[in-house]
């Protein structure tokens, strides 16, 4: 399995010459996830979030990003993980979905990885059903499992619940 840090200015889709796909790595709980680079608009440190009355539990609220209102989604809540310790810092990965910005609240953000598309695998059958809903598949890297987060499915579920 090949793993390399991508430092080129071209980010996003598959590099057809090398067969690599690029992902921003994030951590939620003890699990390592990859978010396709093309979906990421911004990475933020903890922001002031205003709660939204009657919103689903996964919707942490809204924040102001350079004059735009952004819906904040607590990915821990969505994955049914225990709440973050109040002293634990969080970060946000801002993604665009259908012309709207969403902030995915995660525990930490890592680096950008370029991974060989040939190493991509389907979700293991033992993966929790809730996680399977939002995972496009996995990469096995150096004793770790990198789940590829399907942002569209994660947010489509949120939009359906909020409607």
C-alpha cells in the first residue's frame, strides 16, 4: 500500500497520471477519517456557535464565516459517539454542499494525503451501520483504518432530518 504526503498546489480529484486521490485527514474520537480535498472549503479552529431552536441533535447550531451563515454539524453526535469533553478543543472542516456551507465539527484535522486509488476498499461488513451510511469505503494504512467520509450522504441525511 502506498502512502505519500501531497504537497502540490493541485488539490482535489484523482491525479490521472499517478492514480492518487487526495484527502484531508480528520480525527473523530479514536477514528481516523479522510475527507475528499475538493469538498473542503476551509479549516477553522473552534468558533462561536449559536444554537438553533428545534434543530436535530446533530445540528450544533450556526456560525458566521466572513459574513456567511454556516450550519454546524456535530459529527460525533451523528456517529453516536460520546460527547466531547468540555475541555477538549475541536476544529471545523467547512464543506460546500448544494451551494450551502456546512461546518463539520471534528476533534482534530491532520494533513493532506495522496493515496493510490487501487488501494481503496469497500467498507468492512463489521462496520457499524451508522458509520457505513456515511463512509464511502476505506484505506488500510500502517495499521490504521482510514474511513473515507461521504460528505454528501452525511449532509443529505441532515437535510432530510431537518425538513
